[in-house]
């Protein structure tokens, strides 16, 4: 290599050029990152501006507390409660399946399974999370519902139970993988402390590992609520589309998401009432999931900082 | 009284009955080379026995054989025997490791209280055993904390989180946790290596006080500590037991050249 | 205390141990059963799909357009549509996502701005896909007047995949020890040189894994595309990107109407006709095979990487 020092002027020029390049690159990277903020903002702006017309026909209070949803009828009614009820019912069924099974799976994987068993089981479970939801919808309508009808002959072809169960199975890997991560990040010393005291695996899992990982585990629960509330295709295909308030899982019902799909399938002129209703419904959905997501994120951050 | 089963020549000075005795013990991590090679060692009852040696010599591995901690991880294998009271072989596959751990307590290198209250930490071992009578647990918690010389510092805040205690207090809490279940032997794995000198002195003093109640086996990286607290000392090197004798003898007139070199600071 | 345990005590102790071990084993069985139930459902789903759809899958099915006659209906146009939409999605989401990941992991200084971006990325990852559909409907279709086109669909799915790419990029970069960064700086590298010469190449494998998983989600997405009005009966291919006349390359395909595999399946599922049910199953099987292949490839890549590099 030449040991010739470069003349000062050109060095300055070079440095200036390099600094300029560095700054330009940083600015571009920043813009890419800032896009996330822009997207969130545009979601909120679009949802609000496209639905605001609806609230000139119907008051917000009426919209949020009305018990009848018939925007296409004459005279139209815009009470979103039936859709919220359908959403919460299907989500509840899904969570009744996903939370116990996901937690038990996570405990088994983290505290009982051998390293080799874990390496096989985990990716197999992950496949469940990767299956397209339209395939799950098909499965719920044409496999699970007929199967359930053999046990409950009075079950109608569209009902909340079948898509709820299928949705729950789909969410199991979400609960299992976050919970297992949380339990596995519990330090080994704590576990050994418990074993050294003569505890069995079960006692260690239940009394030491589970409480120590509780914030991570509960964040998985909250994220799965948000997932179930926002799930669309399974319920749109298999739950039926009747917006009625019912707490009977054997009946059909419409969810917020299924309603949006149903309306989108028809003719949807820009600015029409139907067009505005799906944005209003979407706004409610977005706000519901936003609350869950932020809360869940906060919890999962806490468990990472614990150790 | 010299142990009958162990004929190691350097054990001539053992004057106490053996509580636990390793006989031709070998241990293998996951099928690899032996980490402990044919160790025979009789641990005297109600005495403190120190395990010393350079790092990697297998002293912690040996210690964790006594409560079968190695069973927690796959493919580990023991050979030989560890006899408790000359009758029960602790490493027999017929004996449940949990039974062993109920009789042999352990205190770890770094304080590892559970993220629970001070009270619940001490009560844990009792609850594990299915004890649910409040009065029994209360009494045992107080007794153990007193034995661990922690009672006066924490009696007014038993329901506080254990993490709020200082490092030294946490370690004494872990000792109390081990004492609560009346173990016959307590294993200490470098119990003061994460503590400052004052906390170390407290823990050492505590161990000396416990001597008339329970048998103790201590792994320590500090020869000074071994000299200060132990009655007997075992020196290990490369997975083998080189010499075992009264501490005073090991430090003043070791029989083996290796021991002399180590004590003299020539390696390790 | 601590004298040899009397015989009585030892018997009681052993009883308590075996009772507790029994509970522990029972619990392990319950845990294993819940995993098995989930896996049995997975197997049932795959078998059902194959048993219903396999007979319909042949060369003709893969090369024919949709048709109102169930006998002739195929997935050719939908396959091409899925491919083109994925092309747009990948082109948009990958560079932007990686750039955003680099900024957040290597450049961003702690402060409210970084926090704001971070919260938004996390939140976007949890926004239901149908809400992206509404955004696309209002913004791309009407405000930007892009219509029900491939570019609208590609943009929509790109936004959906973006958080996945950002998060995996960050995780991959975080796994690189800071000693490597310091080594590069110590040799006089600028920040960008350090990122370009070290961080990016070392983390590319893991980033790629994340991208493939993100795309495998996108290829099965239905709801956001239904929302933009993509559920239409399409029997023709988009314009070809290669033209016989100057300038030989055309981007008019970007504005063509389209259909994709999951939409095609959805439209067949909603028909009350048994013959179309079989077609739906066949489309589902093809779709499942595609996503499983992508996931499998990602797993394989991850496995290879884990074997390869040890920090």
C-alpha cells in the first residue's frame, strides 16, 4: 500500500462527500421506517373520513347502542351491537379452545418434552398458523359442521360453534409459541431451585415457571383475543350472515368482519351508505384490536425486562 | 473410624461417622468422556466438608450428583454408588430423584429466590410436600429463618417480594428455604461467589452455626474459605479425587504432591 | 432432625413422592394430548382437502381459466394472478421493510420518535387484515384511482407483509454481536459501510426466512382483496409485460383486473353446488401446497443457518 498521505483539500472533499452520502442514506432509511407511522395514520384517516357521512344520518350513540343492524333495509337501522355480539361470541368460543390447549401445549413443550420432541412438535404446530384462513373456512363449513351435526342433529349449517372451534385451533400455535418463549426465558436457576427442593416437573411448572412467566403468557392471551376478533374468512364462510343478538353458539350470527365481506361482495358505489357502513364497522374493529394489541405489547415487553 | 468400603489411603484421619458416601462414583455428560472418574469419598456427619480444586476439575459436577440434579438433563449417566446412611443408594435408578432431593437440600452459586414473597419462598418446600396446615408452616418458616439468621431482618416484612432483599440476604433466604424441609445433607455450590465480603462473612458464620444440626458439603473456589469453615477438605483434579483429609492436615501437610502444588498456588 | 430417617418416615416419604410423580405424569399426558388434538385436526384438514379435491387436480385444472361450468373450471388465471400480485408485493415490501429494519436497529436514537415508530410497527403487525382492505379500498382504489387492479392488490399485501419484514430484519440484526460492529468501526468503516459490508450480509439468511414466511401468509390472504372488490369473474390473462413493439416492455398489466387463488377458492366455496365444492377443495389443496412449500423452505433455510453460523 502506498504510504503517501493524501493532500488535505481532497481529503476534506472526500470527507464531505462521505458525510453527505451517509446523511442521505440515513434519511432514506428513516423515511422507510416512518412509513409505518404513515400507514397507521392513513388507516385511521381513511376509516374516519369514509365513515363520517354515516354519522350524519345516524348519531354515534345510536350506532353504538342500537340492537338492530339492517343497513340495507327500508327503513335502515344502524345498531352495531348485533355485529359486536357475533364477534365476541365467536371469539369467546375460539379462546375457550385456544387458551387452555395452547397453554397446556406450551407447558408440555417447555417443561416436559425432550429436546428432540420439541424440535419436531414446534414446527408441526406452526404449520397450523400458516394455513390460509379461506382453507380453514372451507374446513369449518364442510368438515367440522357436518361432524358436529352428527352429535347435535339440530345444528344448522351456519353456526358460531364450528367456525369458533376452528378459529381456536388456528390460534393454538400463537398462544403456545409466545407462552413457551416466556416460560423458557425463566432462568434455569429458578427451575433448579425448585427441583432441588424436591418438586416434581408439574409442581415446578405450575408453582415456579408459570407465575414467573405470567406477563408473557397473558400477553399471548391478549394477542389471541385481538387475532380472533379480527379473523374474517372463517366466520364469513361458516358462521352465516344474520346480524342477530344471540348468545347461543348453535345459532348463526354475523361478525363485524363477515359483514364487511358480505357488503364488499355486492355492488359498492363510492360514498354510498353501504360503503360508509363498512368503514364505520371497520373503525370499531380497528379500535377494538388497537387496545388489545397495545396492552399485549406492553405486557410482553415487561416480561422481557424482568430478567 | 475409617470407612470400611473406601480404602483410599489418604483418608486415615477421618474421625467421624460417614453420613453420605460415594463409592467408585463416575459420571458422564451426555455420553462423552467421564467428568467424574471413580471417586470414593465418605462425607462425615454433622461436619462441613469442602470440595476444592482448579476450575473444570469436576467439583460442581460431583456436588450435583448428590441430589441427582444431572437427571434434569438428557443422556447423563452415573456409575458406582452414593450411599446415604450406608443403606440407600441415592443414584440407583430405582430411587426417584425427587425422593433424593427431599432428603438432600441445595444452595446455589447465585442466590435464586423464587419471584414470590419471603414467606412463600421458605414455605415452598413444605407446600411441595403437601403441607397445608397454616400453623405448621408458620412455625417452620420462623424456625428456618431464625436458623438462617435472617429472622430479625425480615420478620416485619414476610410478605415483601424476595427480590427486594440484598444479595447476601437473598442467599441466606435460600439457605432458610433449604433448611425448612429438614434435609439430612445440604449441598452448597460456591455459595458466596456472588456476594461481597461482608455478606460472605455472614453466610460463612451461618454455616458454622448450622454445623451441629446438619451435614454440609461445600464447593468453593476459595482456599481461604475452605480453610476458614471446613472440617474436612477434598481436593479434586481432572475429575479425580486426589486427596481427602482433615482440613488442617490438607493445608499443613498434604500427602500428595498435586495437592501441595495447588495449595501452594503453583497452578489453578 | 437429620438423624437417619426411621423406616416409617421413609415409607411415608416414598408414598408422597410416588403420588406427586403420578400427578406430574398425568399432567404431562394432558399436555401431550392437547398437542396431539391440534395435530390431528391438522391431519384431518389435509386429508379432507385431498380426498375431496385430489380427483379434480390434473393438468387441465391447472391450465384452464375459471368457468361457470364446473367440469371445465380451472385455476390458471388465479395462479398467474397470485404470481403477479406476489411479484408486486415482494418488490415493494422487501426493500422498504429491510430499510426500515436497518433504521430502527442500527440508526434510531432512543427517543420519542423511535418509540413512536416502534409502537406503530407493533400495532400494524396486529391490525386485522381486513382493515388493510378497507385502507386499500378508500386510498388506492378511490383516492388514487388505481381500481381493482394488480397494483392495488400488490400494494395492499405489501403493507400487510411490511411489519413481518421489519420485525424479522431487526431480530436478525440484533443477533449479530456488537463486537463485529466495533471491529468494523475500528478499521475506519463509516456507519453505512459497516451495515452494508457486515450487518446485511450476515443477517441476510434470517431476513430471507422471514420474508418467505411473510409472503406465504400474503399468498393465502383473502379478506383484504375481497374488500377492494376483487371477487369478480375473470377469465382472461392480464396484459403481457413483454410487447412485440417498442419499447418492448409494458407495465399496463399492473392496472389489469385480476383474481388470485384464495379468492377463486372462496368464490367456489360460496356456490351451493357440489361440483364446485370439489373445485374449491382442489384450489385449497393447491393453495395449501404452495404455503406449505414456502414454509418448508423457510424452515429448511433456518435449519441450515442454525447449523452454519455460531456466534
